[in-house]
């Protein structure tokens, strides 16, 4: 496991793309070796939430990492290396999906302007996903494909993500521009961006975006500090398709979501 990937995976394999406002993509791009199997640190994710009246969302991120020969833990993602080669790996993963939003965190006035009574809304909950991640690495860069599905019955949906990154040495650190595209199934998009059947029964407008595709561009920078410490940051922008941005749960004219991640971690 590479040093950069070891630390980055915890920070960036965080809320997956269900709600896009906190959508850091796992970045498997860097190639600096490390002898450390354990890591501990702290990060933060800041994003301008697209949901009406929620404003800027800031989440602290505990960076707890373990890298074994087969088993790994990277913050909110754990997994098992089914195949672990020099250029290709296949992992089975379990990952928390922290894209939920509490109805009380939304603005009652902003929702009212969209024709929604906040008191009639349900919370959108976090969930647990199970899936597979395939990664190819070579001179041309890195390609990663992830397929995962909710196993808690929260949305009962799934997400497919394809990502390409190209690492570049920048001073003592590594800079990795990347592009990705994620497909949200109908059930997942409807749960996080649509109105629920029980809400519609109370008089809320019936809105179902159905399946949606969300493209994302980003850049990641990782730099060692001394022998054991690591600084990492990522800037990312996700473009929301009209079927998502037109949701009455969102701020009007929300075309995309920007996210910033910053973290420090120490290897042991």
C-alpha cells in the first residue's frame, strides 16, 4: 500500500456521491512507499450545501487507518483485498454513506419559497454500502471503478463511479488532477433529492428525479512532513444535472457543489 494512498484513502473515501454536497472521491493515485501500517489524524470537509437554507456544511473527519496484507480500514471504509497486484487490484468494501440531512437543518423560509412546508419533511438518513472497487495503475495514470449499494434499506439504491487521475510530482508533494462520473440509481436519487411517498401523502409536492449522472473534477495534493506526518488537501467540484438541481429541496439555480478537504495524519 502506498504512503499517499494510505493516508488519502481515509480522507477521501468519505461520504460517497449520493448527495454530492460532500462528495470527496477516493484518490488511489500516489506512489510514495511507507513502512507504516497504522495512521491516526484529523481532517475537515467543508462544502456549500445545495439543500435549501442549510448553508455551509463543515464536518470533522477522524483519520483512523490500518493496512494489513489483506484487510484494511480507512476511516469510514473497510475492506478486503481480493486481488492485490502491481498494476491491478480488486477490493471488497463496506463504506458508511454519510449523505443524510436532517429536515431541521434546512431553512423553513427557503423551503417555503419552493412550496415546501419543512414540518412535513422526513430526515434523509446515513446508510451503509457494500461493494467492489477495481483499480488499474500504470504510466498513463490510474483508473478506478467502484460499484456499491445500500444494504440498510435506507435508499435501497446503488451508485457506480468511474474515475481517472494522473499524479504529478510537485516539489516534495504529489499533485493529482482527476475527473470522475457517478451514476445514481433511481432509488438513491429519489431518496436524497426527491420527496418521499409519506411526505407526498401529507401534502408535499411529488418530485422524483429518477436516476442521475453527476460529473466531478478535482485536484488532490499530498505532502509528507518529516518522516511520519502527512498533509493532504483536495478541491472538488461536482456538476448537478437539471433533474437534481430542480429538486424543491435544493436552493434555486444550484448548478454544482464545491468541496474542500484538509487533513493531517501521522503514521505508526
